[in-house]
C-alpha cells in the first residue's frame, strides 16, 4: 500500500553528484536563471500560490549561499544568515505547511533542516575552531584541523501498539502534557546508538507504556524538519494490553478501535480524541492502520 | 518473517530513565557489583568466551566513565580515554565481531558508537568551547553556552534493486573499488536531510546505478558501529534493468538470481561473487530476498 506522509512529495533534484564540484555555486549562478528562497527566521517567503522564488540577490556573500538543488531544471538557493540561531516550530510555520503543496512542503523541509544545522554547528566539534560552510551548503569544513562535518539527521521511531487483530483490533494512543487539548498521537522516541529500528520500538513501548512488543512491522517514513528528524513509523503487536504509563513522558494513554480512529481523522465532534495534523506521520500511521496496514 | 541482522541481539538494559538521575554514576558504583569493559583504541577486552568484564578500576576519573546500562542486573561501564580519537574498523575488530555472540556484539556496538562520538565531539559545535561528558555518557554539556549535545546516529539506506518477481527474479549487487577481491554487495548511501527512507532509496539507485525504483519494501535494520550508522535495508522493484554505473561509487554491478545468491551466501567456490560478512545487514538482506522477502 502506498502512503504519502507529509514532506515526502519531493520535486527537488538534489544534484548530489553535480554539487561535489568545488566551483558549483559560481557555475550555477552563471547559468543566469537561478532562483532564491528567502527564509528569515525559518519562515519562508510564500503566498497563496506557494513558496515565493526570486532572483538570487547580488549582495549575498558566497559563503552564505546554500544550494538546495534544481527544480524544473533551475538552480535553487537559500541563505544562512550569519546571525541565525536554531529555531523551533512556530504557529505561523505550522499554518504555512498545511497550505503548501506536497512539493513545496518538502523543499521547505530540506531548506529548513539545512539552515538549522548550520546555525547550530558553526564550530568544529573536534577542535573547537570556527568552521566554514562547504560543499555548497551540504557540509562544513574546519580550516584548523581539516575535519569535515555533514548535516545531521536523527532517527525517531513512532509507533502504534496493536492489541488483537481483525474486528477487535485496537491501538494505543498517548497524550503528552504539551499537546493541544484533546490531542492524542502515536508514541515516539529517539533511536539510540547501537539500536535497530525494531529494538527502539520495543524499548520505547516498554519505557513509555509498559507494554511488551511482539512482531513489529514497518509502515512508512518521513523527514521532520524541526529541526531534522527521520520519522520511522511502525506497528507493534502486543499480547497484553495492560498499560503502565511513564508519567514523565505521557499524561494519558488509551486504546482506540478502528471506528474511533476514523472519527478522529475525520475531525468528528464525537471522536474520542483529536488526531495529529495531516503533515505529521502519526496521522498517516493512524490512517494506514485503520485502512488495514 | 523475522530476520536477525548483526548487532541486534541486545542483552543490554539501557536504563534510559534511571540514567537521567544526576548522581546515577556514583549511585551505581556504590552498588558494588558494577562491571567494566576496557576498549583501548576500540578493541574490547575479550577471549574465546566473549567480552571480558572486570571490576571498575578505581583510578578512572568520573568524567571518563560511560554507563552502558545493565546486563543481568549488573551496571556496566566503559571509558572514554582523554586522548582517544575517532576510529576505523580494523581487521582485528572484524575478526572479533565474527567470534562474538549476538548479545556481546550488540553491547560492543553501543560502547563503540558512544566512545567514538565523544572522541569526535569534545567541543561545542554551537560556541566552540570545550564540552563536558554529561548524562552518564549519553550526552555532552557545554559549560560556556549551556547547549546540550546528544550522540549522533546517521541513517543509511541499503537496498537491492529487484527485476521481475518469481522464478525469473534477479537483484542488483555492486562492487566498490575498496572491497576485498570478488566481493559484491547491496548498494547503499547516506540518507540526506529532508528525505524519507523511500526517497533516499530511489535517489541512491538512480544516482549509483541509473535505475528507476518502483514499489519499495522495507526488510530489516541494524546499527552499524563504524562509527554510528543506522542501516535500513529495503528492496526496490525496477521495471527496466538497464544499469548506468556512477563510476565514482562503483566499479562494477551485476544482476544475480536466487541460486547465485544462495551460492554466494554459502561461500561456494562456484559462486559468481563473494557475499558480505554475516554481521553486515547486506548479508541479511540478500538472504531475506533469496528466501522470499
């Protein structure tokens, strides 16, 4: 079954071989039709038609230009401002994402994760010296010790525990204290070093809900650009539905059946919980499960 | 179908809640039965029975102790030596891994990835100041700007392109110039920011072999501790088997059928290629495909 989580509608050619050329930025600028997306404080220029691309401003120093790739053949750039700090997801950004096409949302995700990584990694973690933007924005290079650094992506597992299969089937959704009122979602957590996806799913379910995972099946994945996660969505069968909550992580959890999940996804007033937004893979995962994944 | 890739036989309880306590290290040492794994230059102490655990040496400064977790209830530590540098996989380590039990290999993977991360990240990437080991080894804290840093895991997709299904089925294996003579393996590459697993699989197959992925199915995952990757193994259907190699990545690629894969996995002299070692997920992936995954 094909699922289409948010941020997976890429129209961007990352030109990952072409961009290895040391002179790639001036060469692409010389093509004359390069376009630029301004992202002040991570809020991209956009209107009702989508992301707003302009000519590349002539006053941006080359060491601030980040090459995203090509869309429809034309080179695309954004900019890492010297004073940009790491950012958080703001309500303005969330509203914007819901309005963007799948392609624009994915381009935004790439740009946002790259810029945030530069903003948080201006110094060499190996020697402490200030590092330079390198590889047209897809790396940083330390001029002191020569260490190269590459953008970071943190894998996160997100999962539904499933009790019973068939008509009696129910899945476990949980509520973090910071969620909007009524919202429940799949449980999730960062994968740790030395861990497989399946190992992380089992550990997180045991840790957060005290349930023991049996068979685990992979469903879908998405990038999550706040700041740069890889969300890996799975379903784990559990034989014993007794839940013991880790109250540091969750303030509540409940077992919900297919009808309740469909009602939540439809936004019904009678639904027993509010589903996460469509661009979050938890939404995709709930729908996939309800439809038989 | 359950597959058991290398480094996925965890016997380690990561005590991920317990280890949040600020005094966790002295508290566990005070239990009196803590054990220690020495890892000079990433080669763990071991004999034919497996990893060699000793009492925790009394002369290790607390800021060098890394808590791995508990095994069979007893706390387990290793040490980040002040002069340790990032390491590579050596022949001695490869030989050792093949001899270790699944549980020991996984414990080694956790320890190796943690130590390597500390060795490569002694300075704060946000401000350049020297950072301190924190969270019993599961983080670093900058005393200058207060930024917390967490161990890094880089997702890598590794995949077999599959042409036809059923008895005619063949998969694509490729050869990097650095491989031992005769070795072919699944293609692989780092997932990039803003990319899903499926997006990365399709991009890497297009980039390295010039083939276009149709349906993609997930098979299995493993941690890879050289230094700290998450390997995500998939199979991608391709309709057109015409291969165009990226000679920067691969020096050869070939389509192989089930019998040839089985022969390679068995180490037959007549096999058309040498399979990757059993602890590599490429081996698991080839076997899973040949057995019908």
